[in-house]
């Protein structure tokens, strides 16, 4: 699978300018911290003040993340690392990289999660992320770089307790990466594109093609294709998103893994109790039904952005979802989409 890049203006309607990581302030030195103490999670994000406490923070996070064996808890990492608390405090946060340099989970910038940062250079030409990967491969280490002054980052590899795959965990990396292009998978054109979804049959073809493409990306070595596929699914006017036709992916435990229209939902539990204006529990019936039965159609009502005045009642919508086997687990993920229709004509 090959990849191409697209303009950020084309890819995103809204995008914040990203500054990533932790700038380490001058402070009084503290006694060196052993690997064992750090792994116990003695330092939260708010306690990071110098390189030693940064190392303790990152190693504590590594131990915590490696201990996660539940797929649902793992899926919630995306939101958890962005939330103020133990793993994020202001400008102090973590970045999880795929082994190819994609920013898989970024504690502060969703836009960066659509990019490969391996080639990013600092003010003096140092390829910082490449250096961080090299330090991580040596069992963990610090990297100094220049970005409006001297800064320090720490990187270490870890192995997922869920998938058995390796990642690189980084704290202290601070550069503006807004200039880095979005990484876009060059996918074959599906038989039915998003703009061609007009009825039940075309919706089936669209969703089932997406399920095949997404599941293959999840099964790829080190998720190497996943970032590019997600970006292709999110591209407005592309093969996989056109106006109200978009894709969503939900984990076996009910966490939103991908949402083509509302990225802020990713990493958060899906409210399976939601009902439409007619009392239909559409999330449970559609997503839960697909998980149990393999595939599921559902007619329900949902707010159509193209129609004013239906915010309370919703407009008629036909949803279709299919399940796929998640790796290294008995749980099944669900991918789906929907189309606004006139039920009398559908």
C-alpha cells in the first residue's frame, strides 16, 4: 500500500495549531531516580520539573500502559492521555508513536495524529523523532534538541499487553508540526463511493468495502497502514466521506475508535442507551445488533445537519453496520454508516 499527502486545508475543516510536548523549566536538581522507582509511577504529569522526573513520568506511564490487557481499556487510552490528570497537566503530556513514526496517540494535538513525524527537524537540523526512536531502541534515553531554546525529551519502547506489538512512548517533545503534511493512504477506489450511496444496496456495498479495508489496516504489521486509512476515511469529498455519508468504528467494548465526522468522540465510550425521538435505542440495536448478528440494518431518526428544525425530532435515517474480528481478542469491532431517506420510498 502506498501513501500520498494532502493539504491540511482540504483535509480538515477545523484544526488547531499544534505545539507538542513538555518544555523543561530550570529548577533545582533532585536525586537520580532508579528504574524501579520510576516504574512505580511516582511522578504524575504535574510533578515533571526536570529530566529525571520526566524520565520517571514516562517510565511510570510505560508500566501502566503495558499492564493494560483489556481491549476496551486500551481503546480509551486515546481520550485518557488527553485528559487533565495523572498523564496530562497543561503542556506536560505523552505521545505514543507507531514504529513507522506515525503519531498514533497525541496527548495534546489530534491533528498530529494524522501525520508521520519521523523526518521532522529542529532548528539545527536534528531529526528529533528519529533520534528519539534510536534512544528508545537502546532501552530508553534522553534526546536534546533546539526549538526556541534547548529542550529535552525522553523516549522508551513498550509492548502492548493487548496486541503484543511494539510502540514508542515519548514525553518532552515540543515542536510545531503544523507544516507536516497529512499522511493519506492511496486506497483503491471502492465499487461504491460515499457520494454514490443513495439506497440500501449501495449502503451495503460501501460499508462492506470499508470494513474490509479497515480490518486489513488493523491487522497490518505494527498498524503501519492504519493512520493513512483513517485519514482517507475522513477526507471530505473523497471516496469514503461525502456530506452526511461518513464511517464510524466502535470497539467490542463500545468505545469509539474512529468517527469520520466528529473526531472528538474517538477514545470515548459510546452511549449505548441513547434513543431517538421515537424511542428507538439506535446505538444498542445497530451496533450491538451487528456485533451479535454479524450485520444489522436499522431505521431510526437522527439530526440531519442539512435540515434546519429537525434537531429535536431527527430525520429518517437508514443505518447499516457490520462486525469484524479484532486482533488478539474474542471481541468484535463494528464499522457502519447511514443515509438519510424517506421511509415511505426506501
